[in-house]
């Protein structure tokens, strides 16, 4: 997988595709956060640096991925994604929570992607 560079440095959120989703997300052990997003979505652009920061902070305990719904519309349909960004949280490959379009603040996004694991 190619790694992109963002304003905040190295991109630690990897892009998954329909070909890699099962291996990297559904067969993963532990906590995994997947952002369903689109590069044409202004809210996705606004939340990207915050998502990178959350991933940097929580990388020791969670895996972070993104799905570009413009390319992988089958995954978008399979997971009933109605808007972007939508964050879906998985535990040992099973969906345990989701949030659509959280506020693009560090505290809001951190709470959104960690809450399902602590309920």
C-alpha cells in the first residue's frame, strides 16, 4: 500500500480496498477503526488532520484504515454508508459501533472512535 504525506507528516491511516478489507479489517484481532470517506467531501477534508492525530495517539491499541467510497462503492453499500465521513468501529472483525460526521475536533473524534470499546 502506498503511503501519502499530509500537512501533519506521515499518513498512518492506510487505505483499504474491497480486495484487502477482509484480511485487514474482518480478520483483524483487536480494535479497528475504518473511516468511509471521499476525497470530494469537504467534511472529510476538515476531519482528516484530526483523524491522523487520533490515529497517532491511539495507534498502540487500535488499527486505523480508510475506505474511499468513490472507488469502493461495494463496501459502501455493504456497510449501508449513507454519508461521509462515517466511522465504523470493529472488534475482532465484528462491527461494534459507528458514527456519521462527528465534529472535527480532537476530543469529539477521539470519544467517537473509542466509546464502543468501553461500553
